């Protein structure tokens, strides 16, 4: 009897991702480190708070967004960072849709994810997000494990970068059970490295996890899209054929052999 497992791209069983909020000037230095180690991150931006103004300082300029974050993901964080659990639904719709609109005009692709500003959300917001084009949303805090999310609209990271992230990174690279999908997800704010004077921490973390053959390096939306595609695979009863109805290839493992499943129908 066949034993079939879902894999990440190229048959890998581990994925590493990062998520940083607010679009502060320190993102420039952070991105230099991420690009140096070829890791990928998602950056959640407030489209109404670019540059220095009466509300904030030390924010990146709108004109540098597209080039600065190239190769990574730009995601929503509301227009001006309100505590959205306290806002009426009309304000909530404005904050999310207008943020998407402005960011999409800048980066040139649909913005489909977000992180909750101030960590604020409730069930009413979670239920509304899909109607606003938001397919995943990151909460604050970390569960200190490498599990995949059960609900992408309440997506919690493994840890903040100041919460034992080096220890978690060492654990992650040593994970060897290929029958399990593992995700290591680190979140934070780039300005915290300036405040805490600990830039060496994120450099060490990236050096530990980078360049490994068994790890997929992905943005938040890439993980969401890939997992959405594998969940749509349609197998026949005998598991000799599979239909991949998505536009992207996905990977499975059949009795220990990794196989790429292209869009359409194919024998396995």
C-alpha cells in the first residue's frame, strides 16, 4: 500500500520565514542581512505613515518601497496603525482596503496578507477579512514550536527574535523526521535591533538557518499559496492518479520517492 506525504517545494520538509512590521528605517539594514543570507521575509507596511510626519518618524519613504523590498513580500498593516478591534466596521474596511490599494499601486501586485496592528483583532474582524481580499493575518506572540498554522487568519509565529530565537534556530536545523512538515517563523520590528543594540542576533540567526538543502526559504504569501495548492490535490481511490487544479507545481513523496506534481492530471 502506498504511503503518500505532502512536501514543500523540491521535496523539502522544512520552511523558514520572517515577518517584520511598520516599515521603519532600520528595515534597510535588516534587508541587507536577509539578502546576504538569501532568506525571505514579509514586511507589513502602513501606507499612510511613510516618511517623517506629525504622527511618526524614522519611517521609510514611499518612493523606495518597491526597490527596497524586491524579492520579499510587501503586506498590509492598515493605513495608519489603529487598534482595529475598537473601530467600527466602516473604519476597518477603509483601513484595510485603502492600505491594500496604496501598497498595490506601489509594488505592482495584489496585497493579500496583513499583520494585526497593535496585535488587535477579534472574531468579527477575522470573519470579515476574506471579504476584503485578505487571505492570511499574523497575530502577535509566539508558540515556540515549528507547527504549521491551523487558521491562516490567526497565524502565530514560532517566536519573536528576542524570544530564544537562536535556540529555536539550532533546534530547527537539527530536525530530521521527514514525515513531518516543520515551519520556523520569526517576527519582530527592525527598530528593536537599534533599541536593543543586538544586530548580531539576527545576523547569527540567519547564518544558522541559511544555505541548507532541506529548508525552503519563503515569504508568508508563498507559504499560504503553496499549502492552498497542495490541499486542492485530487487523488483517485487507488492513488495511481492525481489532478493538480492549481496553476503551480507542488511536491509529494510516494513511498520515500519525491515527485513533482505539475498542473493537470498525471499518473503517480
